[in-house]
């Protein structure tokens, strides 16, 4: 009863199978009540799936997903009819593909003016949700392919109890079958089994489970923005948070510009302050390929007498040579790991170990090209390429 009537307490339930099973033994719950319980259980299953996928995500990533979930109402809803798990689902990427953080707030505000309170996931948002629900099992709770059956079975049990007169009558009928050979009891069992059998085999899709995108979006948004207000427009709240992050980051990078070879003069240089100013660093899109590149570089340079930071830079270069790429967690993340240190390492290596002249415009262009290979950044971003090469 607490699980059904207090949504805030649902996260404390460790076994959702047990919650669903408890509904079968509660005296006095009718079919409508059991349908409510089934809806609450599958909704909590969806929430936990999304929460697990976002467990390591920062606010920018969550806001990017929120933007992707609040598109125009006229969006394509065919994704709701995809069977779960999707056989062609890909990896879960929360890098905000398609969002421009500078124009996104205004876009959301315009959508809210055109269709207040009405929205649907964009294509990229729908793909993220389907990939999350098609990923490897992360717990022992009901899986997406079983949700629609769960929503059918609990109400069916309610109808069986109603037709039998009471829950006690169902148990008495089963007890009688085990201790008495009367054929009438076996007929009662067959009738009970027929009552529990779903009238039709519904596909394991989000539409069959939730009816439409409204409930799916509502659950997903509760994970993206756990502290969002219950009143007011979701679009406007997301727009305000996006604008706040962009304006804060813009002010901070202007306050702490990167000029020359010196580190920016932060009041306190720590991981937290760096994240506040530049966000998160880019990471390998293919970690397995990056590990192979790293092992090759480490074996090749074992006796070369170069620093560990240089080895790391050469490993990233080797990874790119093998076709690898790096991606930032969101478009609002711009931190380039090792920008100053790796630049100093290259200058030192050329000047001391290789005895190269490091002056002149031609050498500078060669050094910039080399650093673009050694640094972690999204090299598909031409705007970033121009800024880094400047």
C-alpha cells in the first residue's frame, strides 16, 4: 500500500517482484487497484533503468537528455512500437548529439509558446531511451520485455478473485484440489488458469506498457531533473538551467583565460574548480581500442627514457592512428586534459632529446599539428580545431 500511495518511497523497495507478488495476497484489492499497482511497478522499473544509465552523469549531460526529451509534439512516435529489447540497439551515449547549448534555451521557450505543456522526445532522445532499455540487465527486477505481461497478469488476478467471490475462496479452491480428487476442483483450476491467461498477446513495447510517450517522458524527466519543481513548464525550467550553465561557464572562462604556456590563475586549482570552469574532459569512444594503443606505446617506449605524461600523449596519438576518436560528455564540456603539460613535454623532447630548433613559424605549425594528435578533443568539431590551432 505504501509503494502504491507514496511514490517517494518506491526507491526503497529492493525487490519489485516481491512488491508485485504482495499485490496477489492483499485482501480487498479489486482489479482497478491491482492495475494501479502494476503501473506503479513498471514505472519504477523504468525509472531505475534510466537512473542506472545516468548514475555517473553530470548536470550538463542530464540537461542535454532533458532537451532531447522535450521536443515538438509532432515528433515521430514509431519508437514506441519497437520491440524490447531492440536487437539493433547501440551503446548509450549522453553527449548531447544535436544540441546547441547557446540556442537550446530559446528553442525550448519558443516550443513552449507554440504548444504549452505538450511535447515528445526527439529522435535522439528516443534512441537514448531505447538503448538504455535494451542494454544488459543491471538488476534482478522485471525486465522491459516482461513489463507488458506484468500489467496484464495483475489485473487478471483481480478478475479471478472477483469471479471467485473473495481471495479466500481462491485459496480454498486450490487447497481442495490438493486434498480431494473431485473432478469439479480440477475444472475450477482450469477455469482459474483460463481467467489468468491474457486475452491477447501484446507486443513488448513501450506503447503497450505505458500507452504513449507522456508517461515515459515524465518518468525520464524525474531522473534527469530530480529536484525539478512540480508546477510550471518543464521546458522553461530546463531552458533556465541550460542558460544558467552557459552563462556561468562563459563568465568563468573569460575570467580565467588560457594565454601562453602558463596555467590559468585560478584562486584554488583543484578538480572541482576546473570542472566548474571548463567542465569534464573528453574520453575515448572505444576504450578497448585505446587500451590496445596504450599497451603498444608502453612496450615500445619501455627503455626510451621519456616521462609518463609523454607516454600517455603518445598513446592517445596511437589511438587516433588506429581510427579511434574522443568525445566530450556534453557540448558544455571543454576541458582538454594535459593541454599545458603535454605541450611542455613536446617542447622539452624536441629541444633536449632530439636537439631540434624550436623557433620559427614552420616549426610552430608542425608542433601544433602534433599536439592536435596528442590531445584529447573531438576532432570532428571544426570550430574547436580552428581555436586549438590558432
